[in-house]
């Protein structure tokens, strides 16, 4: 394990935390650094070239795995998401609030621990529109939390795919631990002949979502619903426009902490 240390103004911290989770960190410590700045310490399995964080004086150092694991377990708290989900680290015994669905998570190397704003907006869309017995397609499944949530919501068939082998392995372990049956595929959406999904979730970049509009339409059943996220608000109009051209209707367009999502309904067969 390695720790990437960044020093930034307090006003940049929230955005950087989101970017570090998108990069695959398994935990972040935030420390006051004085002068209106904070120090962020993010743990990763392997170091990577940190050019994207160059303005924040990035520095890599080996992590103490024991101490880091203890800090993660101490700092992660349960969180209520939407009106139905109770997202909780799987090592915590906190009782599930009445009327909530317990969604245990284990911080891993793929985006999607239930604490990132894009994941939360996807969960909220799913609880609104995913019907029991429906066919669920998870594009860019990451650690598999959306597929697990689909199982808890009663999805009849779950297909999850990702182009990252590490994400597929993480999803396989997490879904097996949760007893959530899913077909996992290493590859892109273009490799699917036809999924006829009733609900699609894609928590990936806005640019990729634009290029996949035709493919996702092909994979969707008539009157299907979809939630798209993983992009900043300034890209939302381009993403929405790409899907309107394929006869998708925008039902909702939430924004949270510098990220956006779209809840869509397919308006034609």
C-alpha cells in the first residue's frame, strides 16, 4: 500500500476527495495544514504518475498497512442514502434503521463504495424506478455496489460489466460475499449483442456516455429506465442531448458536490 499526499486550499478539498475516490483510493485522511489549507492523504494499492494533481505538491510514500486499516475502520461511518438505503461498512454492527435496506460495503480499489456522490445519486434513482423482477444492467460496475443494490431491490437478472480486470475481481468478491447472483463480464458495452435491460446504470465519464448513447439504447428494453452519472454538471447538457436524440426522456437531473446525474426513460421501442 502507498499513500499519496496532497496539500490544497480548503475550498478545493471536497472536489479533490471526489477525484481521489474516482481514481480508486481505499481511504482518505484529511488534516489541517494551516493558512487555510488542508493535507489529504489517500491510500492506493500501487502508485501512479500524479500529473493531474501536480498543482497540489503530490508526494508518494509507503503506507503502514496495519495503521492505515485501523484508521479506515475508525473513520468510516454509516450513511443514509435516499429514502431506502442504509449504507454501512461491513465491519460495523450498527442496527439498520426501520424501513431501510441494509447495503454493506467494503472500501476497495474501484469507484463505488456508496460514499461517492455519483454512486449515491445512482442508488436514489434505482430505488425510484427499478422494478422487482426487472433485468438490470450495470455498465462500469466498479466494486459491484449498484449490482448488489439491484439484488436487494428485487432485480430478476443482473448483468455487470467493466473494462478493468481489477474492478471485475472486486465485484466478484463483493457480490459473492453478499450472496447477490450476477453475470460478470470483462469488456465494454459493445461486446453485448442485446441485453434488453429494463434498468441500466452507468457511472462512468460523460464523454464515454455520449459515445455510448446508441449502444445503450440498443441494450435497453422498450420503456426502460436508466441512470447515468460520473460527470460534472457542465457536461450534463451534452449527455442529455445525446440521449434525447435516441428518444430518451429526462425525468430528473440532480447535482451534488460537483457531480451530476440523469434519470432517463426510454420513450420509444
